[in-house]
C-alpha cells in the first residue's frame, strides 16, 4: 500500500463508539466531556473521570485523542474551561478543538496543541495565518468548494505557514455526516424558540421539523418539501480522491451522538477509500459501493455538500434516518466460553432465529457483527429462541455481561 497521506478522524460519544472507531481504522478520535462542547446536550459525553482511560485506550491503539471544547464561552464559564483544559493537558490529550479565543489562548499558554474548530468559519488563508500563531491544525468551513480548499492548502505551502510546533499548518475538512442549515452551525433558531442555544451545545433541531409556508394573508405557498430547512447528510466518499488531492491532512466524520454501528461502518468506509487513494486503486464505482454500505446506518439521505460548487443545499424529505437497516434491542450478553467459542445470552424482547443478522455492542467489546448459524437452548439445537430464554450460539469474538444484543432488520 502507498503511504497514507491523510488521517481519518472519527466521532465518539461512548466507550462502545470509541472501540468501534478503533475497529473501523480511525487515526484519531474526537469527543466531549460533560459541558462546553457542541454536543453537550445531544450526545452521551464522557465525564472528567473517564478522560485518563479514554486517552490511554487511544494511545494503546495508536490513535490520537482530541477533546472538543468549542462552544461560545461567557465569563462564568472561564473557570470551568480552564479546569477542563488543564485536566486534558495533565491527561495527555493530544489537542483540544476550540473556537473561543479564551480557550485557545489558555491552552496555548500551557503549551497544549490546539485545533481551530469549524465554528470559527475559516474561509481564507489570512485567517489561517492569524490562527497559526496558536494552532497546528485548522478545520475549514464546510461551505467551501474543492477549489477554495485547494487554494488554502497551496497557500500554506507557498507562504510557509507554520504552527507553534514548527511544522506546516495542517488543514482538516468534514467529509461525512450531518450538515446545518446555518453557516458553520451559527444558528439562532433554537435559542429563539426554546431559549436553548445551539452555539452552547444545546440545539433543539428546529431545522429537522416539517414546516408550512404561508404569506401574510394566510395563503399557503406551494413548496415541494415540508422539510425546508433540514439538509441531507454530507457524503463525499464517491469523490474522496478529489478532496485528498487538494492537500488536506485530516478527514473528519461528524456524529458524536450516533451509535457504534454508525461509527464503525462510516469510519471503515472512509479508511478503505483513503487507503485506495494512496494505493492508486480508488474508483468512482468503489465509492458507490462504500456509499451503499453507509446507507445501512443512520443518514438523512446523502449529498456532496458544497465541495462540488452547488449554490444551494439539498433537503431531506422525511423525518429521522433514511437508513435501509435498523437495529432492534433484543437481549443482553451473559457469559463467554472461550475454549469452545460459545456466547451465552438472555433474550429480553422478541425472538431470534437461525440466519438472523445481529450486532453485539459493549464498552469493552465495541461492536461485533454476526449472522446466527446455530442456536442451543436447554442443551438442544433449536431454530428460534424467544423472550425469557437463556441460550447460546457459536461466535469467535468474546462477548461480555455488559454487552447488548441487537437484531438487524430492514427499515
């Protein structure tokens, strides 16, 4: 394989997703702890007490650990911000992803690596040069075209723009996941309607609702789609070669509130695609295959964002996910008999039959995908098991009592 030229950065909001990111081949992960990050209310964030374990697990797997601290900060947040940054520094977090100058300045004063969040909305080389005084990595605005991204990457080299570590500034872009109707997420709707600020990590997702449009006389305007503010999800895997050719260093995946199945599948698809680019084997047809795989996990439909020069967004036409598959929780792990490769489970809901596709997730297990080829109940082979049954089946990977068992069905 050719030398890898880009890092794949995966989103994680739980230990299950963290393990899934490792399994998917991530080079780096990003996560929040408790408050002051853009998913403070919408995802299960780690706690401060988890921080050392998260970082140690990452480093054991050769993965970089980045902490997001990218909300607007008010004066009453400063002490908490300093406590979080200092804790991150002491815990060997590789960098913080920040947008408020107070956080950037404090982390820089500690000698901690800083990445500039997309919330800053970087759209030109002059802003990159300014923040290079404090940060080694810049996340560009999601509203740029490929040519605009390439222009910034070329200028970093031509003008020798270096960060505090003495190396050329690295450029990072989002390549997959949810998009916002507002530029770089700077939206006021949630604060206006629910006194819950999107820019403080508490977005109420007003844009994901249906709307009727009427004029001042009560006449309803003809619109094709009631979801007039809900963009489809960004998906760039079919033209990832063009993105990498711009000179970017980091490909970032959105989705800290998504499950481990999403994290593993999306991360592994972009891992494979980036490796194919490095090997010279990337094709558009392969890109379509990766896109089809990702269509089985959470998505609102896909479009290529603004990279290809579209002037307007594409909007979803229904509520929630359009994934072709969905998972149903049916039971818990109980024991694993390692010498014979058999897992024992307790079914809590529904039934499970031979041939069913399942996933098993847990904070240590991560995610295991499996097709049931045998079932045993009360020391006998059976075709199905039902709610309340304690049963076993052969499985190569270790399962644990903390694991959850899901059946995969068509959506």
